[in-house]
C-alpha cells in the first residue's frame, strides 16, 4: 500500500496552522472551517487549567497566554472600533452628498477623517494578524480537560486476565522468521506468512462479528487526510506523528498538506465528520473500521513488530450527546467480553495524565507483556475526548435550535501486529512446536465463534 505514495518521514518546516487561518493567509489557503475558541471557560477556572497542565507535565506558561489573550482582545476591540468608525464616516459622507446643496468643506473634512482612519486601520492590521495567529495557536495548543477518573500519578490497573508469562524470549522478529511466520526487510516492509497471516484474518473477522453484535456498524474510511484534520487532535506536534505525502503540484503557500494516516484511525473518521451536522435523534453513533495505520517509526528502537510503519488495527468510533456521561465500566466490560476468548494474558489499565495525548481526557489501555522487553506493551486502547475535537472540527448537532458538540469516544481496540508480537514472546519456550499448536488452535476457535 505504501508503495503508491512518496512519503516524507521527517518533514521540518516553519510552523503555521492549517486549522486556524488568519485573514492575511486566507487568500492563499482555503479556509475550511473556523474552530470554536472557548478560552473564556479557562479564565473562569484558572486553577483547574493549571492543575491539568501540571499533571500532564506540559511546558505551557498559562500566565503568558492570558496576558497575550488580553492584549489580543485589546487590539481586536480597537480594530472593531476603527471599522465601525470608518463605516459611520462613509454613511455621513453619503448623507451629505444626497443634499441639494452640498457643503464641500464638510465633505472634505469627513474624507480627511476617513483617510486617517484607513491609515490607522492598515497599520493596526499589520500587527493584528501576527498577534491573532500566535495567540489563537497557543490557545488551541491547550489540553483537553481531564476526566475525573484519570489518575494523576500512576496507572490504575482495573483488571488482569490470566497469569503473567515469565519465560525468557527472543525478539518477536527473530521468533517469527525462525518459525516461518514473517518476512522482515525493514520497519516499512514486513509480511505475515503461514498461520500468522491466517490468524490476522481470523481475529479481524472475529472482532467484526462481535462489534456488529454489540450494535456497531462497519464504516469505510479513507487512508489519507489533510493537515487540518491532524491539527484537530493536536495543534503543535500532531504533524510530527503522521506521514506527509510529497505532492508534486502542491502550492508552497498552501498550509493544508496531505498525510497518510490509514483507515484505522480517528483522523480517518473525522475526515467524514469534520464540518458535519447530524440530527440529535441519531445519537449515539457507533461505528468501527478494519484497516491499517501508517506512522513514522521510532528510530531509537530495535527491529520489532511493535515498531512498524504499517500495522493492522480495529478502530471504534462513538459520538454521543454533549450532556451524556461516558460509560467507563461499559467499555471495560466490552473489552473483557471480546478479549476473553483469545486466551492470552492481558490487563486493562487507565493511564495517568502524563501518559495521554492532549486531546484525550481519559485513556483505557489494553496491555500485554513483552517477555523480550520485560515490560507491558499497549496492544489496544479506547480514549474519551469529550467535545474537544468536535469543537475544533465543527462536528455538531442541533438541540432546540442551539448548536451543540457531540462527545467522542474512539480508539484502536486491537493492534494486531503488537498483539502478535507479544503472543510470540509469551508462548515461546524450549518447545517451539507450542507456538504452532497455539496459533492453529486460536485460528480454529475464532473461526468457530458465531
């Protein structure tokens, strides 16, 4: 799939936002939408914002942002005053010219006044757009409010299934190659073979059947998205976490680049739901997609199924009314219900504030143990976003003629390649035949589940 695109892995360029376009850039970059800027809510509860930023460990100076916001509001008020004054002057001149006897001296006086206001407005706009851009970008870079169940210090282990494996193990790539399950060239080129490929098909089909039974609908997503969708999740460093496609005929002034994200991501769902209005009666929406994720590799990691540029995932997406509370226990039960038949050791944890993304208010992590790395690895997750992304990308519904923004819950409930990597390390022992037996037994069992 990736062979069809020329991808820039580490794109470095001067930063300017595609999510919020200032007036001076609007002639060169199409303004898709204007995100909701609700900084005033933070000003009413500054202690809550400070505690949030401190818990996440973010290097954000709130006092500096507040001062810049106040300064921006002052410039905005002056600009609006000059705009209104200019309109009033033109109206006065128009009224004077309609009279039978025109007082030319009075008209010239108002025209001189109009010229002065026009010059003041021009000088103000030169600095206004710079102040507006830097201020709004810093506000859009603020994190989502934390969910009251998100721990501040360490992971909260909700439940554990089966016994933690203690055997020593080789790297999952070495195990896969030695047993004929993998052909690995580099992190961009890795092929599943034999029972590993059959297990991928079986487990994806099993998850599909289970999710449909639970009321989710299969959704077909695109593999690519624009920068504005990426920044809908994270304004500052979001583009460093995706692959950028080299568009040969792209205008250099166009900020809205094309990115290869994969159909198994929240970004691919938001391609459809950005600037989208749904009827209140259809909520909650419950969708899922089967597909790939494409991502930059971590250069400081060894060769592993845990560090591939392309991985198979099952991604769920749910949108609900703004006033409805997220059912945390319900999602934990959903995970346990689906994973139970897999017969592997895993645990469900709620990650602390310093280990979740800015857009997330809470993150449920499904972890399996890597015997080679001797640590737990996330093989799936479900995240609560509240209406943070909906407000930024204008995903709305109407209630009594009032615009509201749905709460979004989404996540990759299974990353198959990470799952397979941990399974290989968990099962490997002195008898390599045990892994063959395990994979065949799982394939048969998953195919038999109705």
